[in-house]
C-alpha cells in the first residue's frame, strides 16, 4: 500500500497554442512544426511510458498518442481510441482511467504517478499537460525533458520523429499589438520575464491571428500563471475578445470550479480542496440529473432514484419481505434487513451462513453443521453430485430424510411429529420443516432432489461455517485450523475417507450444449426471472445450473429444473415474485390424487387434525413454499387427499402442561392474548377465539409450551428462549428479559471497515463482499449528502503488470481541520 501525497507540488510539462512548451524544469520555448514529437518517454518500475504528439497546419494538436505498459491510447479527430477501439467516457481499464475533468479530459495511470490532461476544441487540442505526482529517479527523454535538466535546443533535436512529409521551421515573431497590449497588464506578475513572454506570444500567434483558439490558449495560461489576485484575471477576456467556452444544457461556465460535476448519483463528488479549474457547473443548490438524458440541473430533492433499471421519484417506496426503502433526494433510505442468514446446500454448491460460496469436491458423507446438542449430516449419491440423505441427530433423537420420506424411530412421518425438542412437519409435497425449541431450524427439499436450508444461531461448525459474520474463518477445518481452499476444508468434515470425484467442468458434450442453452433463461433481461435480477445476481446460480445440468446423473431436464428452482426459491425468500416460472421453463409438477400445485403453500390449519385444536405449525413465521397441497376450503386427511371440513374425522383432544380446554361456543374469549409472545405485540381492535388448550386465568403460555405468570414470561432472541431476568448483548445493547419483553440499554458500538487483496471488502457491520472495480471508490465518509463532512477515505486498486492482479492500493485521506481541508 502506498499513500498518495497531494500537498507536494506536481511536476508539470505543458504545451499549448501553436507550439509553446513548458518542460518539467519550468522553462519555456516555442516549436513550430507539423512533425511528430516525443513529448516524454521513460520507464519506471518496469512500466514503460511513451507520449507523442503531432500538430496540424492549423496549429492545434491533431494527434496525441499515449502508450503506458503497452496499452495504446490515441486522441484524434475528437475521438478517443484505446487498443484500436473507440471508447466513451468515463472509461476504466485495469491500467488507466479516462474521464471528464472540468472542460478538459484526463487520463490517469494506475501503474504510474502520472496523468495526462487535454482540452479538445473543433480541429484538435489547444492545451495539454503531463503531470507527475512525484519525482522519478529514471532517465527521461522528449520535449518535457527531465525535471532537473536545463536546456531546450537539444531537447527539440532529440525529440523530433523525422518524416519526409513534415517540416520544422524557425520561429517568427513580428510585432503583434494584441500580445503587447495584453502583456502590458501582466507586468506586476511577469516582471523581468515580460520580454520573453512577448516573444513567445508573438511566435505563437503569427500566422494564426484569425484562430479563436491559438491566441486564447496562450492568454489563458498566462492568466492562470498570474492568479486570480491579479488585475488581469478579471479583464483578460474583454481585452482579448476570447469568449467563454459554451456549456451544454443549463450548465454554467466558471473559470474556477470543481473538476467533477455534482450529480444526483454523486452530489458530493469530492470532499477535499482539489484544484479549481475551468468547468461547467450547475447553478447554486442544483445538481446534474444524470439519471435522465441531456444536461439538466435540478434541485437535489427532485432527484429520482434508480433500482434494477427502473426510476423512482422522490418519496417512492419499494419493499421486499426483508426491508423497505424510500427514495429521498436521489438516494435510497432503507430499513434494517430483517431476514435471518442461513446456510444453503444445493447439490455440491454451498453458501455458508456468512455468505461464502464454494463447491464440495467429492460425493461423500459430510457434517453439514453441528453444535453440542445436534448434528446434521448429509450423504451424496455415489452416481451423481446430488444428496440422497439428510440425517438429524438431536439429543437422543434421530430423524432421517430420504427422497419423499421422513423417518423417526423407524416410523414414517406423513404429516407432523412433535417431541420435547423439535417439531417436524410437511409444509407441502416438496418441503419438510424442522423447528426446534432452541433456535436451530432447517428445511429440507424432498423432491425432485434433496436440498438443505439451515438457519441457526452462532457457535457451530461444519460445512456451513460458524455464522459469526466473518467469511475469513469459514474454512475452519474439523481440526480447528483455517484452510485456504474448499477442497481440504470440506474433506476434513467428511464422514470417513473421501475422494475428489465431482467434476469441476462439464463431462458430457451433449449435456453442455443443452445446459448452455437452457440455463441462459436465468440471465434473460426480459425473461421470467428478470424481476429478480436487481435483488439477487444470477452469476452464481447460472454457473451452478450449467454444472449441475452438465454432470447430471439421470434426467437432465430434472437437474435443470432443480437448478432453476434454486434461483426462484432465493427470490421468493426476499418476497420477490417471478411469476409462473415452471410453466415458462417446462418444469411443471404433477400432483397426486386431488392435491393442487401452488407457489404459496402453507401448512398452518390445512389438515384435518388441525381442526381439533391449536395447530403447532401456525405462528412460526415461515414463508410459504411451493409444492402440492390442499386448496383453500379443504383439509388434508390421513389418506393424503383433500377433503371438505365436514368430512374430516374427529381427533380426541386432551390438554396437558396445566392448560384448560376452551370451547369458544360456550366461553368466548380472546385466545390470542394467552401467550407470552402476545404481550409485546401491538393490541388489535378485533377479538378472536379459537377452541383449544390454553393456560388458565392470569397465566400465559411461555415459549416452552408451559403456563407461567406474567412476571415469569419468557422472551425470544434469534430463535433462542430466555427466562425472566436473563440478559443478552446484541448490537451494542444490553437487554434484560422481563414480563415477556426485552428491556434494552444502548452502549457505544465500535466498528471496523477494511479492504484487502483483489477487491475484498468488510463493512462496519462485519459483512464481507467482493467487488473488483477498477475505479476510485469512497470507502467511508461522514458527509452523507449534507456537504458538511469532516473526512473521507477513498481507495483505488493499483494493478500489477498482470491485469488480473492487484499489487497495492492507493489510499486518499481527506481531512477538514479548522475550516481548512487537507489531503494526506
């Protein structure tokens, strides 16, 4: 990592007008030629730089050729061409960035402390400069010379690239009244150098007296040299008849303004006191609406927001199951994400609790996740990279999940099983849910292929990691050491020996062709899954789809549909509806008997047994699932068919745990108020009564199913039950359970943000993600849109000579101290 120092002076070489040059050493001279010249050439840290220029007969630069680390950029005829391809701005390459910089264009190298800035006008370039951010201890050639070399004639001779069709002429400087009049106002600035600048001005303007760019470029550079405190600063345009540059739209020109235009997407593009340059800016208190065509400035509150390619006006709200966001002055203000993290095992593709994704290498048996009271084991098929069995060992209980079958103690669970530790029930024909009393819950997709979805608290191990918001230790092996790759990590959690036998590439050409064609539906921007693209990226699911379909052991159509279903399920978990994707992709399911398929199947109160008392499957907070089940108005009987309520058999009901039976027809009461959970919920206006077993008067059902007084009511946090008086610490708060509710006290909450390697970021909230962008990014700032910030930290990757690697990182720290801003 190196620090970019901005408080030191830049070493600058510039050329302007028809041939005025100011090399790095600060001298100046004039060259009249239409030959190509080397402006500067050097090698620094094995990175080569070669910049050449050519002027046309109109005096302007008609070609600028920049080669850095073998990447060639050509500016010619108003176009910018990089490696023989025309590019638009901003343009970002691993080695360089090209962007608008006020009324200029700037190329900034990522490999060298160098930038090239130029101003394009009709017919060519009237001004350009090369800036070095530090002194280089390397040999340099070209008209810019070396910043320690004095003497110019030799520079010209050695720098010209001779051609038969070009000429270099001796400068001619006849008296020019416009030059002398202008420079008479700069005597207090140029002083003894005035005669030299009169000569340069007359050499520059000779033959180009009618050009609106040649003379004005010279005058402007002299004005910049003298500074705004001088008289000439405010009079030079009226003295020289040089017009202000025109600005597009309703932008306004200024001689000293921000280089980067504040916009709706970036209203505060820079915090630090960067150089002020000629620029086109919006009127005061307005920003550029860069989310619409043209150059229109609007007040910041009128900025729209963009999400998933759609525009939203100020005040619009968009919501998912997990969070809601409101458009406020061009930015989304979002609520906390309420969805819990989970571990996903879909075939050999695993996503840990902390979001790390990897591929299991072998068709073996593994510990997916375990803690001191439970273990979840998965078993792969010997023929294909898909699961055949999931085994849950919970205290002394063992549950076995096979395709379309769940067994406990040798008996099959066809509807529901409840013990002291777990509730196991079918949610639909496709999914079985396991809900425990201590916060570990998981869901098994039973058909057409077994897949596993686990949610649990912290302090567990296995293929799923430990759920501590830190992906760096997700590959902790069974022996306690952190591995660097998925293969040794996952094999350490295998039950017995494990060979590496899951192909990482396609092994069947026909399957590969089929997979490439059919899996592309995930990426179709107008297809059935497009509604979810803005919420969940498709890259992981597209890769998994191709590999699972390519290496399918049975029906490739079934493998395809399972892979597509994984993306649809992830979308549904956020509440994003993608429509009838099964029909659109020919993945429809057939239901047994008189069951019907639905994407919104719920187990609560959908069986005949649920009519005889409170259904334990209700109120668990689980989202609907897809699959076959009974439609509204019918209930599932023991024969696994749907029947009207009147035809359901009766079930004997006896109350336990100190509860009493309530018959609403005889003794109507608000039964919803009889649980500890209800105490903390908002009071509704309606009174509901459902017949069943409830705690007696002045007592409430706690989270263990027992009756307790109000003072002894339990509380729940992250799925774990806490007794009255117990406390937890979360999000820098200490919370104590009392009367069924949490009473919390805030404490200071420190946080750490970091970035390392090739785009690995950790947020202050300990979330990790990877973003390999090639631009400069704000890592943290306290401005937050109010333009009163005191600091910001920006970072930019500095690549190696190999484009794919990052060798170091540029860090820019902006500080505002005592009303003055500094960069470190």
